[in-house]
C-alpha cells in the first residue's frame, strides 16, 4: 500500500499519545440558543455545544479509552475489517475507540483525530442512519473522498451514536482496503448498528459526574 507521509492524521511512525480536544472554557458556545433559519455554521456550533454538555453530564471521556478500543476491536473482528472506530464528533472527529493493523503490517497507521469534513461519518451524522458502502467506488457521490486515497479504502460501514435525547454524539464504523460483496452488505450493516447500540449501553453505564 502506498505510504502518504504528508497526510496530517496518518503516520508510519508509532505515534506519541495524542493530545485530544477537551471541553474549552471560552471558545465553545455552550448553552447558545440559535434561532431557526440561522447559518449552518451557527447550527453546527449549537450541535457541538449540545454534545459537549451531554458528554460532560454523562461522564463520558473525550479521550482514548480502553473500553472503547475494545468495542472498536470487537466490531472490526466480527465484520472482518482491518479498521474499527468509535468516533465522537467534536472540534475534530475524535477516535476514542480505535482498532487497526499492527505498525509493522505495511498498512497505513491512522491517528486519533481527523477533520470533520473527511470520510463518510459526516454523512452518517447528518442523515442519522447507517451508511453501508460495500464498494465506495460504486457510487460517484461517495468515491471522491480524501480518505479513499489517503488510506486506500474500498469499503465502509458506519452507524450513528444517538442519545435518547436525540443528540447525535458521533458514529461507529469499520473501513477496509478490500471491497465487500453486495450480498453481504446487510449483515455488515447490522454488525455496526449492533456495535453502536453496545457503545451507547457502555456510555449509559459510565458513572455520571
């Protein structure tokens, strides 16, 4: 697989423990009321504030977690995919749960954060529904994506993490450099949907602050 050393969230080196975004004290508009008809940027700011407030209230860490890593690994193994993610949508996509190939495997090693504009998880957050892509090149809408070339991805299956309040916290997803048979798409979609339910159960068991 082609290495891409200039891609900011990819590294062939074993990365130092990443510094992930935490809730700020002055730059995040917590509690901001955005009237209907305001700009998409203002609406995104309100959604981000809701996520931070809810995660803080639930006591959910916004940094890498061994528990979330285990859930990501279990999902990837059951699906037969190389990469698995538990992804919170904060200032960046933040992979609090991550499973990927070993550093010496020859595959691209990913970091713990990624731009909110990259990948297919933004589509999952917007639509609030699972997105099964057995072959990302089968759809022009989804084939033109930075992650396709940066990591060499051919298949993606993702599902949203939706709290009972209706707030979308993020996603779970699996990606792989090999496409999958179309007739296997439903099974793989169900795996990530069930994994999303497991993550939300895990969040519900987190001690409330």
